[in-house]
C-alpha cells in the first residue's frame, strides 16, 4: 500500500514538472506578451527549458543521493559510543561553521579547484548538502528515548540490532526532513551552478539580469522556483508515507 | 449571622445542549468558607469561575455585595477577588516577591507599601521573607509554590478568595499541612472563601458550609454536620460515604466530651486500663477530634483515656461512660432531623 | 554527552587522525602551485605543482614540518587524559604556526626555482596540513577541557594559536609592504583601496536592515497568530514556502516589480529604489528571514503554561498586560533563538545580493569566478563567515542576558 502511494506521488511530481518543462512555447508566448518590448529575448540560446530542467533535476537528484549515502553513515558513526565523545563535538562545530559558509562561495571555489561544468557543480552541491543530512541524522539518533534503548539492551539486543530495529526507525522522520532540507537547498545551489557552466536555469537568469531582459529572467526563475516547491512538496509526502505509524500517532498527540 | 456577600441568582451555564450549571441559587455569607463539591462534571469549577467572570453565565446573575458582577469591567472585578488554582500558575520569570506583589502593582500601590505587604504575607503563609523574597518559582517545592500562590491572592487584600482545588496536586502530607495553614490564616484574615474540591474529607475539614452539586444542580447546601447527619437524598448519602458517622466524629472536638482535669492536673484515673502489659496507654491531644479519641480509647481496651496538651500535661479524661452516652445520642440526632 | 564531568577520554583517535592527514600532506601532496599568470591556473598544462620536498630541496624541511604531527600521532594512539591533551595542543599549535609562517619563504622558493611563475598558490598539501593540525589542536583542547580541575577561563586561552594567525594575517594586510602570501596580497590591495571595508559595510547594512524588518514583522505576525490559529497556520505555511525558493530566483523575480515601480515614479530612483540595487535584495532577504522569527515567536508564546495564563486572567490582568508581563518575557529566549537563526541565514544569503546589483561581499566572490582567482573568492567568503560567527556569538550572549533569570534555572534547583 505504501509503495503505491510513494510511486503515485513520485509520478505526479515528475509528470507535473515534465509537462511544465515541455510547454516551452507556451511560456515564451506568455512572457513575450507581458514584455512585448523584448521580442528577441526568447528562445534562449543557452538551451531549451527541457534541457535546463533535466540538467537541474539530474544535479539535484544525484547530489541528494550522494549526500544521503555519505551523510547518514557518517551521522551513524559519529553517534556510536566508540566515537561519540570525540567526533560528535567536531561534527557539531563543523556543521555549525559550515552553515555560515555562503552557498555562492562553495560553488565559486569549485571553479579554480575543479574547473568548469557538471562534475565540479556536483561536488559543490554534495559538500554543501551534506550538512543538513549529517546534522539531522546525528540529532535524531541522539534523541532516541533512553528508556527504549535500555529496554532493548535489557532484552538482549546487540548494538547492531538496536541500531537497525530501534534507533533508525525512530530517526526516520527527522532524517527525511534533513534530506528534504538538503535537496531544497541544493536546488538553489544548482541554480548558482549555472555560473560555473553546469547548465540549468541559473545561466538564463544571470543572462537576463546582465542584459536587462526581464522575460529571460522570469523564463529562468519561475521554473526554478517551481522545481523547488514541487520537490519540497513531494519530499514532505515521502516523509509522511515513510514515517512508522506509531511515531506519527505520537506527533499528533503532542501536537 | 453575617451579610450575604455572594449571591447566585438563577445562574445557568449552557454549552450547546449541555447545561454545565443548571439554575443555581446560592447565598454565601461574609466571612464564611463555602466549599463546592461533587463528582467530575458537576459544575463546581464552572460555578466558581463565574464569580470572577472567567466564565460568563448564560442566564441569571451573580451579585457581590448586592451589585451585579457584570456591572463593572471584568478585569476590575478580578483585581478585587483573590484567585488560587491547582496549577498554582506562579510567573516563572518573576521572583517570589514580584509574584506576590503583582496585583498591588497593577492596582497602583507605591513600591514601599508593596514591599511591606509582600513581607507581611510571606510571613503569614509560613515562608521566611528574608529567605524567600528573591527566590524564583523553579527553586521552590510544590507546597512552597502554593503558599506563594495563596500569598499572591491575598496581596491586594480582597474580601473574597476563590480557590480551585488548590491542594490537589500535592502529596497527602503537604496537603494536610496546607489545609491546617489555611484554617489558621482564615482565623487571622477572616475572608470569604469559595473553595472547590472533590475530596469530602477536605470539605468537611475546611468548610463552614458545603454545597454538594451534581450534573450542574445544587443538591444540598448545609453545614458539614447537617450534611453528615441529614443527607438530602441517596446520592448525598453515597457521596459522603458509608462511614459518615465516623466522619461526623471527626467534626466534634474532643473538649466537648472530655471531663476536664481538676486543678492539680491529675484527676481521678478511673478503672485500671486493660491494656497489653508493658504498653504505655495511648493519649489524645487536646486539639484532636472525637474520631482520633475513639482510636486511642480502642487501643486502650476501652478504658478511660487521658487528654494531654502540647507539653504532655493531662488536661482531661475521656470517660468510657461519657463516650458511650455520646455515641448513643447519634441515632436520636439522626431521627430528629 | 553522557560522560560525567571530569572523566577523561580514552585514546584520542581524533588526534591521531589529524596527525595522519598532516603526514600524508607533507609526504606527497602538492605544496605550492605556480603558473605564469592567474588565468593559467585553470589550465592543467601550465600549472606546476611542487611537493614540499622538491620545493625545499630535500627532506629536512618536510621532516621539520611533520615532526609535531609525528608526536601527535604517537600521543594520540598511546596516551589519554589531560597530559595527552596538552601534548596534542602543543603539537597542533606548533604545527599550525610552522606551516603558516613557512608558507611565504616557500612561495618565494617556488618562484625562484622554476620557469616563469608569477603567481603561486597554496596547493592541497598546505590546506590539508593546516586542516590536519587544526584537528590535532581541537582534539587537544577537547581532552584538556574534559579533564578534571580545568578552570572555566581556560578554553579561550587555548584558542590563542588560531587567534595569532588571524591577527598576524591582519597585520600583514595593513602594513605598508606588499605581502608575499598570495591571499594576503590581494586582501591587502583591497583593504588599502578601501574596497573590502566598503563591501563589508554594504553587506552588514543589507543584513541588518532586512533582519530588523524580518524581526519586526515576524514578531508581530507571531503574536497575531498566537491569538488567531488560522493566521498562524497560513503565516507559517507561506513563510515556509518562501524559504524553499532558491535565492537567486527570488531575487531575480523581485527585480521586475521594483523596476516597473521606478519607471512609473522616477523620483524613487533618487532613493536608490530600482530594478537593480539594494531594494529587491532587502525585500528578498526580509521575506527569507520571516519563517524562523514567526515560528519561534508562535511556539514561544504557546509554550507558556496554562496555569500561569489562568492565574494571570484570574487576577485581573488585561490581555495587553498578560502579553507584556507574562507571555512575552516567557517567550523571549525562544524568540531570540529565532532571531539568531534569521541573522545567520540572512548574512549568508546576502552574498547573492551582488548578482542583482546590491553590493556586499558577493562582489569579491563573483570577481573570483570571473578571474578564476581563489584569493578573491576567499576574500569574499572568509569575512562573511567571520561576520556570521561574531554576530552569532553576540546574539547568543544577548539572548542569554535578556532571558529572565527565573527561566534560566532548571526546575527543582535551589540557588
């Protein structure tokens, strides 16, 4: 049942976006109707809306997967008793400090270090998006009710079983929220990545600003905003669907 | 008999279909402690909160000192009525002194007068002002917090005090102590107290008159003795409990039944006590009730029992005959209703 | 942490790990990268990377720089507690200072020792060894603080090496002679021309104005939402959605309304309101800053216990008095936390203001992108991070001192 809802939500999001990106002509017409004084603004030389859209989705999807794949294990390791005392504070400090680094700086640094294009942008996005996932994983694992852990240990669970059967299920809502935060932030970073040649809508936006051509600006900005909102919405649905039912009841009772 | 100070005149509170309070007519006299009691949902708390208009009646009036309560703005009314609740509700971000002084401050007293009043009240409720003035609520125990709550309610010297299950969240020992303190304070300040509880023992101990409510209606409004001796109906009889006669013993001070000791403090002991060898005879404190006395007399094998004061000096004797005679009167009292 | 205070930690794996990083860096990673000119840095062909050994002609220098790391490695693996902490701290400090202070002469050597090399940069080796020594230092501080009998004032003293480097860098920037260090040279130019000061001023101004607006509007909406549930729900939802919008997109979309406004009323241009410039940036920033403030105000007000509210009503406080004497003081710590979040958020996003002509430190970051110059990017990014850290520190101090003393105590504590 859950799988069905999951797939349904994903399909809805994909179809919505896909349709939007494909309706290139319609967008161009609407924008040029609003700003008739810029008849040559569109179509954009840098790529069609479909191309830019797909590139954005690629960047965000891939980076989010990588962030999750790296961030969750790191978060788990940082909260294990063996490592906790030393690594938790440093993870904490790194995350706090990392939050203050502007996303533009991370994207910018990728250029001289790694060059132009898709891969440098991806690296920047993975680094930037790692923080919310890591922090939320660590916080979620730390906040598991001690009484439940005690009961588990008391009934003979190994640390591995405790992790898999108690700690992780408990952490699902918060971890998913972290992944969502990371993904939505990364839509923003992906937009900026247009500055270092990664494709995507950023190039159109910046071009439009440079040339003072509003329709171009909106041509790039609206799909970006839409992508972020739909992604956020979809991931919230995902959170709901994947949260174990017992935890959801708890939230309602306290809420 | 003192003047009526709070009058409920045909007061009803309706929530949709349900009547939380149904045509309540009640007169509370000045200086009285009136306890509202009943099962959950009987309307006692709602009635209390209508006095200071935290709840507005659907119909009927409440008069305080002859004037309807909706004649003045609600806030003005409330500043003249003390209000103590179960959760205490001390303001955590203020010191004890600031908490107690809040209503005088709202009303506009000069600071020196407030300070003096705070110290006076803290002493009245049994807290050393010097130690406690500058503490914060989180540093106090539950019992101490509620004492401050009472002090806060009395700060502006209101004639009326409303108390909504104030001791309900405390442990039994602290509760009993605070009940005694309240009786003591009442002897000093002589306020009109309207007190809500679900504990019949508490009601019997504290009340001048008890109002038993059920499903929004007033079932019986009488002195504790009357309620125990002449319950109005089966519901009240059940509510006060099957041991109501024993409870009634708790209302009779031991002095009324004891034979005072003669001048030299000894008096005639009477027949030798048939207590277990080696055990010291149980005594009864002079401040106790007949109920406690009965317990001691039984322990002494129904022999005469000494009544002692705080220093252990014998001030009187409970004679077995006198005790039996008193108990024998009870059915007569009951029938004589 | 569940460890009892004063208990010492077992072996420092962290310290050992940091030391290992340094050893790797010193052993083989590129130390200096040089190129004929800045643009050539982008090209793999023209860049010459020299490892430490090559640069200094032999392993002596490398050994010296690595020595503290080796010590740290041994200490980290074998010993524990306060003594180990001090060793780690000492090793980390010496290592940091050694790498920092040796970078200039090595750069000079790098220039001299090769073909045309007008630009020289730190290679990954320097970065990694700085990071590694930083980790060692941090591990040392952790151990020292955890050990028993450390006075509370100690921690600040322990950070002295880092402070020294910052101060030294600052000194090099402001002194007359051109700094040899590549990063500092650019910083120096900008500082002396007044550029960086101006950008910092702009950045602070953008952040401060928008943060103030966010806080004023956000607290008001939070209070309103406290009284009307539906308003709270809508406000939280809308401000949440706003926060998901990518910053560049939002800023860009805000440009047009302001441009149209300025075209209709040209007088506004005199006040700096137009399509390009600070106005859309400040609007966008203000919108972003709303959610933390609204959410925290609402939650803080709702968190006041029902008993306190009932008592307040029952004693005759007016709704206004209840708000100012009971609700707001109680909610203040939570609101301040929201204010902090907003401030940090806005300082970060303000870097994008330059993209729409708003100024700020983003200016240097963009210049860095255009010229492929790491130095410029860092001159934009590092001050932004420093400003954020300082502001965070100040605001958390402010939050603590504004919290009523009664609330700072945890329940059941006797003073």
